[in-house]
C-alpha cells in the first residue's frame, strides 16, 4: 500500500473533501456532495485560503484524498497570550478506518500546532460519537469542558 | 448608574482585561496581572488586532472595563460552508455580576456573529464551572459536545 502524505488542501481536492464530510451519519443530512462543489463550499474554501490562521489539510494516499481536517490557529490573551490550535471537521474514508490513518493525521496536526507555537490543542466532539471521544482520549485529550452550540 | 457600552478593545484596555482574566478561581494561577501588561499579552493583542477574524471586546461602564470576551469568526466547509462564531475568555467584574451585564454582553456578541453571517455560535466551558453552563443554557446554548483539550 502506498504511504499516506499529509498536506494543505487545494481547490482540486474540494469535491473529495465534501464527499468525506457527507459520508457520515451526522454529516449526510448536512452536506451536498457532488462532482462539482456547490458555490457555498467554493466560497468557504476561498475564505479559508485567504486566512493565514486557517489550514485545511488532507491525507493523500497515492493521489486519493482519504482523510481531512481543518486547523485553526487562534491568538488569545488567556494563559499569558497563548495561541491555541483548534481541530474541526475530521474525517477518515470509511474503507481506510482502522489502518492508523486517523492517528497519523492527528500526530501531524498536533505537530503543526506545535510548529505554530500553540500551547494547547482543542476540539469539540459530538456526544453522539462516543467512539470519537475514546479515540481523542487515547491521543491524550481530556474532556474537561462542555462544548456548547447555539444555532442562529 | 451609567449605561454599559460594548466595543472593540484598544491597547489602553489591556491591563484591565488581564486583571479581569486573573480575577477568577481558575484564571488566578494562569495569568500575571499588573499595571504594565507583560510583553506576551502585548504580542497576543497585536496578533488579534492584525487578524480580521478576531475581535477582542470589552463592556465599558463610564470608562471602566467591567467585562470582556473574545470573538473568533471561523470559516469552514462543514454545513454548506457555514461560518462559526466562537466565544472565548468571557469575564464580568465580580462587583458587576448579577446586574445583567453578562446577558447583555452575550446578546451583543451573538448579534456580531449574526452580522458576520455565522450560522452557529460555539464556546466551551470548564466542567468545574456548572453555574457558567447554566448561564449559557439559559441563553439557548446546548451542551451537545464534549470540549477536549490537550496541553502541548
């Protein structure tokens, strides 16, 4: 099997990333996948590309996108002006799960946070995904906070 | 009593904001308050000011900083390229609690998120602050997620 490479996403990856986001029990009702990404996804991709504190990344095996995540680097005053790395929209292709790709992708993402000088990595995970929480705990994350959302 | 005004923070507010962050059971061991803000806080303030997706805001009563919060506007692909508003480092001066300032500050912050086109407002709250969770629930937030942190 070809090795997995982690890299910044390009616009050519967009349809594959949206397909990954949609291939999920919670995501299937939220996303519109297709060969041509919807204009709203293209606009969001452009906004992420313009912002040097956003990094949309993919796991690429032999030219195929098999995983993705978004990193946000957030400056703040708390804890002596500590930067935070925030991880969002994590997905691994269903046929690639259990191969260690998720673990390797997280190790890469945490290294990126360290390289950007972050003192903390944070994420929220839906309580309906207990297996995701167990995965993050195995990586050393602690469920010390409530993750609260308000739809507008 | 003079009315409360919500506005973007300026560098002149920095010492007062750090004092608010430190005046808290969890924050007191994390922050270094003083008349002259530490260089790390000044650097963090500069990073926030440079980033158009960060807004450090204060509640100002008659020229005194009596509350603060940080808003981060985060672009993303999930949910049709929805923007999120994220709220962090919320504090209200101890002698101003129970006056409705927190509620008014959140109403203002949520309006700012709406004005920026966000579809969701999110925050995490330490599980050791059950009264904070109750405050956010009263504002309509749902504790649907685990908030997970990893120190680097």
